[in-house]
């Protein structure tokens, strides 16, 4: 009886850990998606109401600024992608643990 109770407790704990790991994956993915959105937002349409020379100069200055910003965002995105991938690995591990405990619980009951 003690083993069954221990397995039940371990199973409940494994499910909690899995939920935590999945929440970590979701949070990391959300942060990563936000950075990807920032990159997409840097694509600007050229001004239509300026004279061609002023429009070209404005576009050139904007592109210079946007290139610097893209570099900053890409560094952040690389860190976020690494965090996201690590969180996925931890979630897969937690899922495996929860599945094994669930199978052990089923075998003890059956």
C-alpha cells in the first residue's frame, strides 16, 4: 500500500512539474514571437508624399537605424531561441517521467 501511495504522490508531482515545464516553453515561445514581431515591424514602406531626393535620404537614414536595431534584436532572438529550445528539452524530459509514472501506476492497479 505504501508503494501505491508513493507512486500516486510521485505521479502528481510529475504532472505538476510537466505543467511548469510546459508553461516555461509557452513563456519562452511568447518572448521569441514578440522579438520576431519586432523584426517584422522594422520593414517600412517608403514615404510617398516627399520629393524623391528627400524620400531617398529619409529611407537611407531609416535603413541605417533599422540595421542597428535588427542586430540588437537578432542577438536577443538568438538567446530567446536557445532558452526556448532548452525549455522544450526539459518539457520532453518531464513528459517522459510523467508517462513512466503513469504506466507504473496503471500496472500496480491492474
